[in-house]
């Protein structure tokens, strides 16, 4: 039987490079304490010796897990599931692994999730859930990047929600709609997606066009949301007969539910309805009638969130990390994606 491959130890690397074992240990646990030349010598030795790193031993030695925690509010909305998919795909670029919790809208539960993540020595945190304030998140003293939520005290990556709403509402105006309707949660101004409400209202007022806002809790499951949007759909049908109705939905999951209600009622998308969603998650292009939407460039948001987080985590690993001069709030431009629910 062929002998098993001999495990390469720190002692083997030290002998090969003529460095001490202490120097080799510093390379793994505090590389910035070595000169660049010595780092390169040791790196080449690892290749020559075919060294297989013991990840668990490294975590125990320096407390760096190479894990990033993710807190999501749910996976029911396709935006969150696609965002998670895109964040996970950054592994090949940045080399970080992920521990994921989905919220329950309970602050107590999400604080327990966060404590669990910290127990696993996560190096950074990406947060999309809304229950824990940014001030509290900042107090945990680990790098944090939030996406599309209140972000006063932490770094964030967000869509330009106001611009997206302007694009959506302007298109519905151009489609010759007699009444414009926006259906959303009652979002507070501190949340970036409030820009969707503000942009809609501003354009309606600019064009002096009849409009209505339906701002209410739309539920956290398909059944709940379908029932509540169905009620709004009935109200709109009764209140605005014989009028072309431009419907701007807060996300593509809700837009698809509204479209399905129309298909069940009429067997088609009636000429007196126009629909625009928000996200450009896969459900918009895969709907029975492909849905016009505002593309949030989810892949770009995920990449930029990880890029910003990695820069913070790398700074923390230096011997003398520099404090962050100012909080970074990066805004990604949305893109109007025209499909079959508008002209």
C-alpha cells in the first residue's frame, strides 16, 4: 500500500527557509510583522513543500475564522434570495465563507442569532434585516456593511431608490395611465426604500396626475401577502373602473402576485393595467408575462458590499489599524428594464 503523504509542519518550513518557527508562526498569524521579502520566501516555500493549511488550527491560533455573518429578514421575497445567492458567489473572489440567519421580525431572536455568529468568530457582518438599529450594530465592534436598511452609524451599500421610483413612475405616465398607484409597506424615511414612495409622489405631483398610495403591512409569507394584495386589487378595481391604471409595486415578488391576480380574473394582462416592479430579481423575467422593473443591479450591490467589508476586515488585521475616517454610504444607480407589462 502506498505510504500516506507526510504532513508538512512549521518545523519543516522553518528548516527549508532557515527561519525560526516563531517567524513561520508570525507569517500565518501576523504577516504584516514580516518584511515583504520574507513573506515571499515563506509563500514560495509553502508551494515547494505542498503545504496543506490546517484551517481549524489557524482559527484557534489567531481567532480569525474567515467567516462572514449574514442577517436576512426572510427568503420569501425574491430580492433577498437573489442577494444571498450573489453574496455567496463572491467566495471565489474574496475567499470568505458565510454563516447565514434569516430573521423572524423579532429583535430578541435576531440578537440571539448575532451572538451565535459572534461565537463562531465571524470577522465581519452583512445585514439586510431591520430589527437591530445601526447604532447597536456599530457597538459590537466588528466590521459591518448594511444593504437597504437604516444605516446612520455603519457603512452601507444601497440602491438609488428615489431615482428608481422616478424612472418607474415616469414610464407609467408615458404609458398614458389615468391613475397611478404605488403599493408598499409604510416605510419610515430613515429606510433607503422610502425613496420609492418619495420619488413616486414627486413625479405624480410634477405631472399633476391623479394618484394614490397604498401603504400597509403586506405580510411575511406568500399566503399573507397574496391575501392583502388581493384586497388592494379589489379596491382598485372597484374604485377606478374604465381608467388605465399604472401600478408601481415595491418589489418584483409583489408585482408577480398582482399580475397573477389579473391573470386569474381576466386570463390576460388587460389593456387598462400597466405594472412596474422593483428589483429585477429572477421572478420578473420568468413571470407568465415578463414584468417591467427597476433593476437594482443585485450582483453589483453584493460585490460592492463584500469589497467594502473586506477592506474593513483587512484593516483590522494590521498591527496598527487606522480608525475609519468617516462612514461610507455607497449608492448604486438603478436601471429601468422594460418588459411586457408596459409599452
